[in-house]
C-alpha cells in the first residue's frame, strides 16, 4: 500500500528544455549541480536525463553523494565534490575517480601528500573566495599559492573556481567586484598552469553576461525551474508539479473556526477541502497566513487556517463541488504556481521550497511537458 501523501511529478522534457536554454546562452556546455538529490527531485533520473542531453560534468556536495552518482552515471562523466574531502577520505576519492574541490591550504597539502604517496596525478579543483566569505582560499592564501607554484602543481588542479553571492540581483555592485577579482585569479592561474579552466557563474551568474561565463558554468537551480533573476519574468520551464489528495470535503452548516489556534473563522455555507500534506511534507507553516493558494482544476483556491503536520485546508467554495472527493487533487506547485511564487509569498528561498519536499510524496517522471 502506498504511503504517499501526494504526487510530485518531475517533467524531464522541461528539464531538458532548461538545459538547452542555458546552452544557448553559453559558448561552452555547462556542468550540472545535482547535489541534495538534485534539489529533492531525484539525482539519478535527473542526472541520467542531463547526461543524455549532453551534460558530462556534474557537481555533488559530499563524497557520499558523489560515490552514489558514480554508480548511476557513465564512466566518462566527470564528477566533482563541492564540499571537498575530509582527512582520510582522499584515497577513496581517488579510487572512485572523483574530483574534490579544495578550499583551504590544509586540504591542498593533504591532497598533494596523498597523490605523492600513491604516485598518482589525481585532479582537483581549487576554490578561491572572491567576496562571499564562505568556503575558499582567501586572497592572501591564493597569492601564497601563486608564489609557491610547486604547491599548486602538486594538487594537479584542472579547474579554479569561485562563487557569486548576489547574482540573482543583476545590479548589485558585488557582481562586478567578484568578477574583477576572479579575473585576476584566473590570469595568475593560467600563467602557472596553461590550459586550466576557470568557473565563476552559477545559475543566475550565467544571465549576468559573457564576462561572468569563463570556461565552465555551474547551473543547478535554473535547471529545475528557478528563474535566474529575482522578481523577473519567468525564463525557465516549470519542472515540478505537486498535487495533494483530498481526504475530506466539509460543508459548513454554521460559522466555524478553522485549524489550530482558531485564528480563522468562516461563515456558514463555505465548502472546505482537507488534503493530505502538511509541514512534515515541506509545506511551510506560514503559507496559510501569507495568502497561500492551490488549484482545484482551473479554479484558484486559498489555504485556510494554520497548516498542520500532515494536512492542509483549502476553501473550495468557488470551485465546482467535487463529484468524488476521494479522487480529487489540489495542485500546489506547477507552471501556474511556480517555485518563485511560493518562495516570495513565504519569504523563503526557492531552494528551501524544493529541498524541503519530504519523502512521503510519490515521485513520477514524465517526458511530456505539463
């Protein structure tokens, strides 16, 4: 018996369309970021679909994720580990043919040491911080590496990268500041290691322009239907559709309070649908207070009251009464209710919206755009 509370449909043709859109903007094929189980959409079917579409380079977050990806991607797929490798994991990484991102002098020293001990030239990626102040060599550490080319060469880097902090805000001054800093990094890297590639642009960075593209872009969010510019016009195809099954329809015979806390009261005559799916399934608890909506057929229906752990209530009075409530579904994500719409309404990142969708949903993969 299925325990799914809803159906999460992933449109693989829309995923490919987004890949093609990004390829049309870039001179070189990008990599794909499929970390966190492809943002909750399933790394294996997503990764395999993108590989067949022409993607050959993939970024994962952890060694465990990368090892799993190695099991379902073809042998010629290049797999990077954004979170690098912890002390003692280097040899396993090398044996699996994975490429770690090294973001500290200590990590570089360990990688070079293990490569020497094993007498191998296993490739790595060097990450330099250009302003996000998260992970990466400081500008001072990078200058030290440039002054000690033997240290850099001992890590066998094939890529030097950084990460943009404000790319979804095209006019933010940090975008140009980071780009200029990375130009300097790239120039010094290429002087020491001719042929090394450079990577700066994430999904939104791709749309800042060619100055940010360098040799390899690393889209993740845009592949899955996130639009590259905050509050901009939709540019990417919607990849996900989330439908929640109706458990019960209630007709109010008298005025009633709705849900926990009794914060909402409705008059007699309203018709409510209780659906399976609540905050344990990734529906943010603030949705009811922030004008959350769904679709019953083609009718827009509002969320009423607080969302519970396993259920959500919609006012479906304006929709045609369901003929068979147990075979009725309310849609809460699709091309009409995009990830960006939901994230703006609840003040969360679009990444949170997708990655919080829980495992109770039944995933369905389709080849025909919805």
